[in-house]
């Protein structure tokens, strides 16, 4: 066990990259949960993983492959809105099958496949950091703009249509933003950690938030706090980041549940 | 009166895969509260939705003034348990005002929705539609799940003049229809 690596400048860029995404993913997760679409995050992550693997096989940038595949998934999800969870399950099956076949038939894909699932955070570079900062800069203001339509879609589904306005372009924009952020997180943090950060902090914040705004703040803080602990623990104990992050998130949920049930 | 025209419905037949309601004809002007009455299954709620395009129109026309803003309070409850939204945040979504809320609800506005009683929550949802900026308010069984205090407050609110708006109410509650509606149209009679 060694924590000396924590102070190595080599790990600053990966840490900051992950921290940005750990603050952003829970915010998207709050709205995905609001729409009962949290499973979509896993579908986006799996599609991004398969897309990144496919890109690697063709010697293209993995980030680009992952992002394109997740955006395609978001587009399909928007077009097949009525299919709901069935569409996510089909996308996951497609991505799993494609990913496993690539791993089985390409010598380099096996290693990359493991890295994408476990998380290759420590190998992220400045390109990932710039991409994460850009995604945050684009997604955060748009998410603030989309917040009202997304909440109205849950509480007053007929609000816009009764006023002769079509809410679908805005909902599709949200899908694309979620796909973009989850894809970048998948190629930076791995499938497991990306999904854990989308799913668990909102799960806790929905219980403990005293308002929607407070819930958003809580979820981002839980995401960033949990991520930071996972970063330290995985470096200190020399363990892969993804599983450590997922385990920590589940532990946070259990602890918060005990506290909540005592109140 | 012609300048106050909001909506004219002529021979409206509406439904989903097949027609289930109508024909219905009426005209509505600002300041009117129109009651749609009729037996269960006559398709009153379906016709209400057809006024803004929420269901398929098979026959007839709905003629509206340009840029008509419609606020529709639909029947039924989405399960709101577990969503950390306060009453004040709910009202701000539709642009509704907290002014005029009964005191038993106004003092609970900063609580989460899942900390309110069923009657309080229903009234708040109703209020979010009633006071949202709109020319035409459509109310579908507004007294469902309301407690006695809520029904009394609703009747009192509707009874006050709303000269700039038109209101259409679907309700099985004859007391409400008789007390607040300026005119009643029978559906499926």
C-alpha cells in the first residue's frame, strides 16, 4: 500500500479529468432518473465502449469512436421513444455482443476491452482533460436551460403540446448531451465507474434532497466526493479504478440508507 | 361578445384508434365557465383533450383564436414519491403564482411534494394549472382526491370573475357544475 503516487504530477491530469466528469454525470443522472431512463446511461456506456473498440480496430481515435457510437445510441433512443426500456436493453445486447466478438477476434481488442470496462483513468491525457472541460462547458448551461422542460415533461406532460409547442427537439437534445457525456466518461473512467456515477449519486440525492436544487447540489457533491475517495483508494491499494469507484458508490448508498431509515 | 370569442367547436368526434366520443358542438367566450356533463364513458375527457390535439380528431373542427394559450389539468396522478421537488418549485414550472393559495397550503410550499397529503398535492397540481398564464383552462374532474376544504376553496376561486379567461370543466360532481358553470353542454346525451 503506497499513497506516494497521489502527489505525483503524472496523476494530476487524470484526477482533474475524472473530477470534472464526476461532477457532471450525477447531474445528468438526476434528469435521467426523473424520466425513469437511468438504464439509458448503461446503454450509452456500453455503446460507447463498443464504438471505442471498433475505432481501435480500424486505427481511429477511440474517443471519437466512443462518442459517435453513444451519440448514435442517443439518436436511436430519441427516435424510438415509445420503445422505452426495451430500446435500451436491445442497445446493450448489441453493444455487448459486438464488443465480445471484437475482443475474441482482434489481438489488441482484449486489452482495450478490459481497460474500457475496468477504467483506464490513469492513462488519460491532456486531450481527455480538454474534452472533459469542453463537454462541461457545453452541457452545463444547456442542462440549466433544459431543466424546466424536462421537469414539465414529468409533472405536466401536456404542458407544451396544449400550448401548441413541440417539446421533442428539447428532449432529444438532452439525449444527445447525456450520450456525449457518458461516452467521454466511458473512455476516460470506464463503463463501470461511468454508470456508477450516473446512477448512485442521484439515487441518494432523491432521498435526501430537500428541493430539486438541493438535490442537484447533493448529487454533484456525492459524485465528486465519492470519485475522489475512489481515486485515492485505487492508487493507494493498486487496484483498478472502475470496481473501486463502483464499490465505494454502493457503500455510500448503503450508509445513506441506514442514516435515512433512522430519521 | 364577438371580440371575446376564444373557441368554436363544431361536430367534434374524437378518439384513439377509433372514434369514442362526440359529436360535440359549442362556442366559448372569455369570462365563461362551461361545464361538460354526461354519463361515465361518454368521452368527456377525450373531447377535452381533443381541444388541443391530445387525441385524434375524426370529424368536425376546433376553431381557436390565434396563439391561444391552453392550460390543461389532466385526470390521474403520476407517482411523485421520491422526487425531491418542493411545492414552490412545482408552481414555478408552469409559471403559476403562489398568491391566493389557501393558508393551509401556502405554509407548506417549501416542503417536498412527497411530504404533502394526497389532498394537498392534488390541490397544488390543480393550482399550478389554474394560475398558469393561459387564455383557456381545461379542468378534468378537478375535485377528484380533494378534501372538503379544497373543494370549497376551488368553488370560491372559480366563482370570482375571470373575465380574461375561458374555463371548461368536466366533472361528475353535479354540485360543482351547478354552482360555478355559466353554461352546461351535455355530452353523449
